[in-house]
C-alpha cells in the first residue's frame, strides 16, 4: 500500500530539497554582499513552494485524476504566474536594486522601474495563457473602432499622469528637497500618479505629477545639494567692521553640518538707524537641518559677541543693577588661581590684581578655543565643563593628548612668551572659562620683574614633563632651559 505513495513522496521530497537549497543559496549570496532582501521575498518563496507541492502531488499516482482537470489547469496557471513573479522579483532585487543602484550608483526612476517590471510580467502572463489554455492572446483586438476610441479617452489621463511622473524623475529624485507653492519638503516617493513630500513639520503632501510638471517648483537638491544659508546680524557703530566680520566668520566654524568649502563669509550690509547691519553666509548639504544649523550659528554669535565686547544695539532704555554675587565670583576665581602652580608664587596683592582683570567666557560644545599654530597672548582656566586637547603631527595625523576639566589650565607658554599654540583645544561640553591676557599680567610683572625667573622655572618644568608625555613615540622631545625661557619672558613683556 505504501508503495503507491512513493512517487508522491519522491516528488514532494525533491521539490522541498530543491526549494530549500535554492532559497538558502540566494540568502547566502545576499548575506555575503551585505544586501538585505525584503521580507516579501520569504512570503513569495513559501507560497510558490506550497503551490508546487500541491500541484506535484495531484499529478502523480495514486492521486492523479482525483481532482477536476479544470482545477489542475487553473492551478498550473497560478503556479506558473507565481513562479514568474518570484523570478522577476529576485532579478529586480539583485540586478537592479543591488548591482545597478547600490554598486553602480545608477539612478532608475521608480515609475519607469515599475512599468518595466509590469511589462515583463504581462509578457509572462500572455505566454502562460497561450501555453496553459491553448489560447492565442496576441490575436485579441478591439472589435470596433468606437470601443477603441472609448478606451483611449478613458486611459488618457492615466497616461498623461504616468508620463509626467517619468519626465519628473529626470530632475526630481527620492531624497531631494523641493518647494511647490508655499509648501516645501523632502521627496519620499514618486509613483505613477503623484509625488509625495514630507514637510519639516512631519506632514505629507501629495502632488499630482501632471500638476507638478505643468507648474514651477524650486529644487534645493538638483545637481548640487549644497545650499547657502544667510544670517543677518546688527552691531553697534562703535565696533570696527573688520573685527565684527572676523568674529562672525569664526562663529560659523566647527559647527557640524557647515561645509568648510566654500568658506563662511561675512560682509557689511547697510547702515541702520541704531547699528551697522552685517550678513553672514555659510553652506550646508543637508537642507532639512538649515534651521537647526542657523540656530546653532546664532547662539555662537551671541556668545562670541559677548566675549569680544560687541554690542547688539536696540532702541530701549538699559538699567544696570548691582549684583550681589560679584564677591562670590571673585572668591571662586581667587581659589582657582591658588590651585595653579604658575600663580602660587604670587603674593595675595598680586593675585587680587589678576582677579580683578580676569574675564569670564562661555564656549559651546564643539567650539575650538585655540588652534594649533595660531598666535595668541592668553591663558585659559577651566571653571566648568570638559575640553579635548589634540595635536597634529608633521605627517598630518592627529593624536589626542587628553582632556581638561575644572581646575586645569592651558596656554601658559603663549601667555608668557607669545609662542604659537602648540595644540588645538576644543570644547567637549558647554564650558565656562576664565581668560587671562598678556595685558592683565603686564601690570604685575612691571611691579615685580623678578617674577619672570620664578615663572620661567615653573613653566620649564611643566613643559618638559608634558613634552615627555605628549610626544611618546616621536623622533625627538622638546626641552627648554630655564635661562632661555626667562629671557623670552623678559623680552616679551619688555622687562629688560
């Protein structure tokens, strides 16, 4: 009795082995190339395999002839269509999506891609109809010219919309930002009928392809995704324009999303009633972040103007109130000076002189405080926040020298000798800094020139120690003798 079912068992086993083998072969091929097949592939493969199993079992004895022949014919037709669709789907994923789009970076318009797949599948349907039902589908034609005319009018709008979508894909791609009328957004889909935009507010705008092609629209991504942003800022007449423009350009540097080339530029706009108007231009590639990036630049400008003493005037009455926390701030600054070896040699009176002259600065996350190779005449003390210290070697590589936190300082050699910055210091968080300039220390050294020797001794020891740590693995280390450093300090502060 069991011998009668051997053909069915062999057919089912062979179908399963072949199906599973091909399935895992395709999956392995996609895995090795880091290409992700959609879950639709799994569903199609399972359905086709089950249909093949069902058909294979009922065309083998002893089940052969137990099912209506018409049902077998229709089942054969469905299995053939399912198999054709699965093959077309796999070829589309590997040849078009993976090879042409992913590897060769060839852009294929979605409507054109869909219509090509549809035409291929339609040909497969016609061939299947001819083979399974013995019908010649190529001989079918419209019986009357009137019917043909009616069908033509019925599908006129469809073809007009479809070909409009195909034409649009030459200038509009998924991921582009466009503005149609008063609405702007990112193109998320281009189908046969319409183009879909996702606005910055997260809403979806559906525009018929025919309307988009007939009308005018603005593209922020066509051929070049770079977009120029413009910010207008006012400054008081008392500040030199060159200084204001320099500060504006500096505020647009080291901000994520802003292109280094073309470089940000600032120019003088017009003379206003209360101020001089300035314009700052910078370039970005991610249009969706223009407002966010512009907001970061405006924040940087506010802090930069505050540090440089640049006033943004406005016609209101300003009332100055005394602040009770000034003594607390002075005590905090004095305590910070006590913890720095460089200033432990100062008397209490000399420390008080410096405390009165030290300036407080706020720097934002990502902002460069000093840059390697740049000139400077100031020392910074960290009150709050964290900073990174990096140095660029001669071969162009950048190495990390560590991090700085509250109570630490940097820039002492530049303050005392005017040497260029030896490293780049960037804010890892928003930081509060205390800044001491050469002019602030000048008064103390003029009153006590002998301090130059003590400062030289401390800085020489610190620099030698840091050089040994920072230059690990380098060809040579930098050393500076106390006498040479003392002479530089005296010369820099005109103490001779």
